[in-house]
């Protein structure tokens, strides 16, 4: 009898935790066979839009479509178990607006099963990158030699070779980092602002309409509770399940010493 242990795929937090530590091994793959061969040895596989030049004989990456990236991204994901897979956002799919970039990125994530997308550009795409990250799309930012900008650069020209070129690349990196910090800081400030001003949080959670079973036994009741922070003294949850409604109450007795008074009114 043989036992096959399921391999756990590497996650974004695991890659991020490598900073200033263990080096990351990353290679490119465009189809399932190559991906399956390198999967045990790498941490990250990039499905780059360079496939247009490598696989299709294009002169640049500008002719690569979203459908092409999804087809090859899906193949790479199917051929892997361990590596985190990143799929390139091709030219024209993220530049018009953050909203359109999100729509296209969601399609890539859903249809390929990949973990993250790659977006070219620095300062000019920082807002779009933050928009995607804020909405749950992991993004690998690409600065330096950006093939999708070859028309502007006048061809494929290596970037960062001279000291004079370092400043612009560093500024691109800083712009992305600072924009991401703005999003994190805003979320933190919003949470602190609400926590310091709200006295009660109420949530209504529609649960399953039919009875659910666990290990062959019916679940007779489910409960829910409201996450609380700061000086919020009262949380009320309303949870429906299998034709019944459960009202849950969570209080901070330091702020509300007599919760029974609230129960009488519910």
C-alpha cells in the first residue's frame, strides 16, 4: 500500500517572511510539464508575459492577451503542488484604471487558481497596486526593465547598470511601499476611530436554511458573536439557522454591569 501525502503550497506570508533571511528560489514556466519538473525545487514560479516571445515568436510582449496568460497560468497551476504561482498582467489590462485592473486580476485568480498577479511599473502603478492589495489580490510589483514599456524606452535596455539610473528605480520602489502604507494606515485609523466612538455593534448573519450534520449527527444550534475592540461595550449578533433565529449578546461588564436589562428589550 502506498501513501501519498498532500504537499502544502507555499503562501504569500511565507514568502514575505523570507525578507533578510533565507533566499527565495524563483523560475519561470509557461506550461505544465516544465512547472511539474521544477516545482519541488523552487519557492515561486512566474508565468510571465514573455511567453509571447518565447512560445509564440512575438517581437515584444505587447501582443500578449489576458486569455493567453490565463491559459498558460492554468497549465502551470495544474502542474504544481508546492510553488506559489504568480501570473503576469499583460499590457493593457491594468493601466486604464484600478477598477479595471481589479476586474482583470480577479479573472486571472479565479480562472487559473494562481496565488498572485504581477504588475509592471513603479510610481505610476502604485495606486493600482494598493487598490488590488486592499481588495485581497496579492501583487508582485515589477520595476526596472519593464518590457511593456519598450516603446517608450526605445527597446529592451538594461536598467540600473549605472549610478545615475539607481535613483529612479529606488523612487519607484519607495512609491509602491509608501502607497501600501497609506492603505494600511487608513485601515488602522478607521478601526481606531470607530472603536473610540461606537458603543454598540450589531450584525445580522444569515445562516443555512436547512439542518447541517457533523459526523452523522444533526447540529441543533449554531451561535455567532460580534468582534469587539476598544471601548465598545455591547455586541449583538442575530443568526438564523434551519428556520430559527438566535440572538447573541456579548458585553463588557466594566462598561455595562447589568446586561440583563438589555436582554429584557430584545
